[in-house]
């Protein structure tokens, strides 16, 4: 866990956590992604459960090995598509062999022709997290807005994926920040549902 003063700004905390993440070797990143896939999710997945992942950018932990394993268990898979700032992400059906296209932020997304679906479980990328289930993203608020919006439609379990190096002492959470239900790292499962 990074020992950072709690009064640091989110941007300082984000920068420090991203530097710790960036310092990991390619071998450490690959091993962490495989460890997540081998362990799976900490809840039962019924056939047909819709699980959204993400296309990893920068040095994010790669969710694809985990998503392949979940798909093999009968989950329906999806990836997010960025619509516009201040709008909810859209989730489009995806399978690991589908071709992806560059979205407006330069992130790989399914084709707009892919069916839009609402996930039951969202795998969420993050820059940093704490032991209360708060996360720091990249500052655009896409996931906070999307979770708040879609949870009005149906219950959605939000699971952050991260390297253990991204844990920080405390995230300065604001009222609009949405807590995660779990965070999975290569070494640990954090369950925040009862805290």
C-alpha cells in the first residue's frame, strides 16, 4: 500500500498510484492478469450473466484473460463505448474474437452495430483504490456517472480490477463518487459490500 498523506489531492494520489503501476514489469502485469483469471470472481456467475470488462489502456491490468474464463463459464460479455462526456457509457455485446474499433477517446470498442446490453457485473478499471471501496479513476467521471445511472435500472455489481501497488491509504471521496462492491488484485479480494 502506498503510504501517502490523506490530505493529498486526487490528482496527486492518482499520479503516485499510476507511477507505482507503471513501474511494474511486463512479466508482473501478465502474471497478475493470469492470477485474476485463475481465481475468477468472488460471486457465483449464473449462465447468461452479463459481465462488462474494458479494453486496457496504458498500464492497466488486462481483464481479457478473466473475461475469457467468464465467457467459458457461460457469461455474456460486453465492453463499454464512450458516448460523450457527462453521458453514461454504453455497453455493447462482445466476444474475445471480435474485431474492435477505436472509439472517440482512442480506446478500443465494439462496433456500433453490436447489441447494446446492460451489465449485471461491471469490471471497472481504476488508478487507485482504498480499503473502503473508493476508487480514483482518470478524472472524467465516466464510471461514477454510469453506475449511478444504470443502478436506477437494475442492481449492478461493480468490481474494480487493480494491481496491489495501486492501493492507497485513503481516497478523498466526494458525494457523487460511487463505491465499488469489490476490488480484485493479483493477491487479494477486497469485499466492500458490508462496510
